[in-house]
C-alpha cells in the first residue's frame, strides 16, 4: 500500500473577490450538476485498492457555496472506493457568507473534521475594498456556529497588506481570532495578481497599496504576537496550536504522493506529475488522459529543498542524499557560513532555517540549491 492524499477542486464561488485569480467562478446549477457528475467519474476512474488515503482536502473556489449533497456524494464515493485511514484529516474550505447550520451538520455526517474559513480581515473597510461579501460579524458568527456543531479544528485565512490595513487593524483581526479560539491561522501576504480588478485599481491609483517593507514588518510582528499566544509558525504563512498543524499541507511540503481531482488540479504520484486542464468546459469533456510530466532528479531535489525549507521541520539530509544530493559535502562552505551566521541550524538530521531568518528565506534557498 502507498500513502496518498486526495485534493478535490470545487471551482465555484458566490461572487468573485477583487484580488483573486484562482480557477473559480460563478456558474449555474446545471453546470454544477455536470461538474459533480464528472468529478465523481474521475474519482472512480482513479480508484486503486493499493492507495492508503491519509488526508482529504476539499478546496476551491468555495466548497461551502454549493449544496452539501454534492460534497457528501464525493466523500461517499471516496470512502467506498479507496481505503481511507480512520484518522485521516478531512478539510473543507468555506466562506463566512455561505456556511450554514445545515451544511455544518452535513459536513459532520460526511466525516469532515477540519474547517478552513476565509476570514481575510475583521475590518469592514478592508473587507469591502477587496470585494468580500461578508462582514466582520458574519465571519465571527461562522466561527462560533462551526464550534457549536462540534468543529474545533478550525483554520482562518487572513491577508496581510490589504489596502487601508495598518498594523493596528491587522493585529486586532488576529487578536480577535485568537480570542475566538480558532486553532490555526494562515496569514498570507496579499499578492497583486495581474489583471485582477484590485490590481487594475492600484495601477490606476484608485486604491493605495501597502508597501512591501511595511508588510514584512507587520508579518514579523504577527509572528511574535502569535508565538506568545502558543500559535507556532510551522511554515512561512501557517501558524497552529500544538497538534493542530494541517497534515495535508505538511504532506505537500514533504513531497508526499497526492491525487488531485477536478478542474486545474495536479497530482503527484511516485515521482510523476499529472495535470488537469484549467478550463472547466474542457474538463467536462475530458477522458482523464492526463498530461504527464516525469520530474528529473534535479527537479525533485529542487522541489524538496524549496518546500522543506519553508517549514519548521526543514529538510531531512538523509532523504535528500537518497534523492541523489549530498548537500553536506556539495555545499560544505555555504552551510558552514550559514550556520556560523545564525541563518540555519542542523537539528535531528535536518537543515532548518532559524526562526528569525524566514525574511531572507529565498536567499538561503539559493545558496543550497544544486
Ligand atoms: C480558496 S480560498 C478560501 C475559501 C473561500 N474561497 C474564501 O475565499 O472565503 C483560499 C485562500 O487563498 C487566499 N488568496 C486568494 N487570492 C489571493 C491573493 N491574490 N493573494 C494572497 N492570498 C490569496 C485567500 O486568503 C483565501 O482565503
Ligand atoms: S478568494 Fe475565495 S471566495 Fe473569493 S473569489 Fe477567490 S476562491 Fe472565491
């Protein structure tokens, strides 16, 4: 048996946020029906009794925007056709504007045990400027409702660098989330993606962007703030209370096998990458003959280093050696310098970036790549 994680992409949203260029959009019920029929076919097509499923992640888009019967059907199929570990982490991404009691009850019935809620900010002006359709009150209500229905493994997504956000505004969001007893916070730097309405507004000077240096300062202060409240940073953007780290994401960063189902999803299985089309109409007509891409040894090594160093676990030196890269001898001089100057440390057979040096992570990575 091989350990495999499953990712399901739900490309539907109730409205499109001004900053987002994810593969997601607003579609009618007829198309949604076709989509779920297709994704269930894809799940069946790939079923293999040798797969031991360690986690399932239902992301998007906004999975909570669709009728929960579709989510239950997908989960039922996975449970019937694959061997799902009884301790598997099963996450669903949700939006405060569409999370209801009925859906939460269904998610529990479907064995979902982790929720991720797109909060972004608890400041109504910030929410408005990025085109979110919910308020601070709705976001907080979504958290308490989820807790009422027995979900205690809850992540909230937060954005750093929203126009109109100063450090005080950002800190009060984080403070309120800690008070609400969420167990995980993902704090992402807002990326101004090309051709999004927000980027166009910035370019035409209708809104003012928060400058990058300020964002880095905010981020560093948030790391300290969360640390004092027992939220440990285990990856650049991810903070968790003890034992609430997201197993699925850790799997990605450690280059574990995963199967992705749905439009635009990727899979990584035994060293090979598979891609689905990002066009929903094309996906609906596809016959699951995937575009394959066998990673070269060098690509595997690079990926292992780049993903691993983003986490507090670092990169396992022996595993890297097995991939064909003896980093200790190949980068001896660089490692000696980096250790001496407090950028990295060697701990339990792993190369780990020192806690206060994540700000220069990219430069450290460049020094260690083959
Ligand atoms: C699929 S969405 C989460 C669920 C739901 N769709 C929502 O937004 O409420 C995943 C996360 O990606 C992040 N995201 C999307 N576009 C981004 C961007 N341009 N820059 C940084 N983070 C972004 C947001 O924090 C969002 O919560
Ligand atoms: S951020 Fe979430 S809700 Fe907004 S458009 Fe992107 S996927 Fe949809």
